[in-house]
C-alpha cells in the first residue's frame, strides 16, 4: 500500500449479557459475557509522519471544542496513543504517525469507546504500514492494554470468557434497532468490579448466559430480549438510581428488552419497530423522561466481524 493516510471506524459495543464468575488471584475477574458491536462509531484518521516525528494525537479538524472530547487526555495517557506506541515498538517502526479523532461514542459509558479506539489504531496502523500482522497477533498486543480490545478487533457477536480475551464468534444477533440512553452520572469500572464481591452473590444473581446463546443459535429475538442480564447492575444501580428508571421507561416505550451495558451507566433498549424507537428517543430527549438522560443515541447492531 502506497497511501500515506487512511480513516478507520471504531465501533461501540454493548453486552447482551454479562456475568462475573469469580475474582482471580491475580486481581482480574473471570467473566462470561456476550458482546455485540454497534454501528455507532468513532472515526480515526491515521497519517504517516517522517522518521523521528513520534506520535501525535489530535482532535479531528473543526472538533477541537467538542463536548465528546471533554475530559479525554490527548497524550500518552490515551489508549490510542499507547496502542500506537506499543505497535511501533513491537514492529520496530521509526516512522511517525498522526492520529486524528472524531469522537461519537460517549466516554465512561460502558460502551468500550476507549478500547474501540485503541483497537482501530492497531488495525489501522497494520494496514497503513503494511505490517501484515494477523488478527491473533493484534489481539495479543491489544490484550496487554485492555481486556475489551481483543473483542473490539474482532467485532460482530461473540462470547467472551477468561478476562475477556478468550473469544468465540457467534451467529449474528437478530437485526433490530437500538436506543442508547446515558444518564448524567459516570461510574468507575474498577470501582464497580471491586464492589461486586461476586463470591457473596446468590446463584440467582447470575444471568442466564446459556439461554442467550440458545436464543442466538435459534435467531429468537423474543427469547434473547427476555434472557438478557448483567450482574454488574447490582452494584451500579444503587450508585446511579436513574438506571432502573431508564430501563423501566424503555420497556414502557416499547423496547422488547432493556439492560445496562458493561459497568454502566448507559442503558440500551432493543426495538423491532423503528417508529417506536424514534418516539422513545424523543421521550428521553425532550419528553417526560428528559430528566433521566444526558445522551440519547439511535443506532443498530453492526453485524460484521473483522476480515483478516
């Protein structure tokens, strides 16, 4: 490839179900969860720079004051920067790279925005610099930076196990529309996991992951919506009391199912009727439920996995 500049998409994800099995001796948590990418995405432009120029991380032109970028470090603390530095070191790249970010995924929302951006940098640099690394090689590098990055490199519908790095592609989830509602409050993923104390939770607190897998195999959207669960809601809902109210409102407005994604606080609702989804979005933006929502985003499943 002779191009000096490319653009790549970094897709958000939701958890169609999330279970935590135990806390390991190394401090990580053993999880079993079903991941799904969304069409909602950030956009990243990668450009080659001369040797010795290093890594530049900048907002997309014209988006310097974007609300979405507020609080996001644009330096070596950013996962995008760290991903670029790791790949440069791994491959012995002397050439510099500029990364321009157009942010569309809300930060600290349980949607893996930072991990998706890092994954996009890894796959984008692999293409831009003709590195010919396999998906497995990129996933191994990404796992050193964050547990969600290997999945974000894969995309589509997948079962994630271990600390999130053991991935099994699944049949595509039935097509539907997705409404994302994020309340004003934010949460710390680390604090949520630490507060879970999974060994003290009763058996019935664990979601029916096998039931969701069966629903996906049978392409049964009704069963999928009914079986979804997230054990982390037990911790995050008391911290952010808007979450159960948003879930209840989603169902009242016609969602087949509603669930908190990841460690929260974003709630997603699954709709089969586009008109109902649009009406629900309006109810959260300016209608009776506007006080519950900071971000309201309409999207759908991104059903395509990585092509390597």
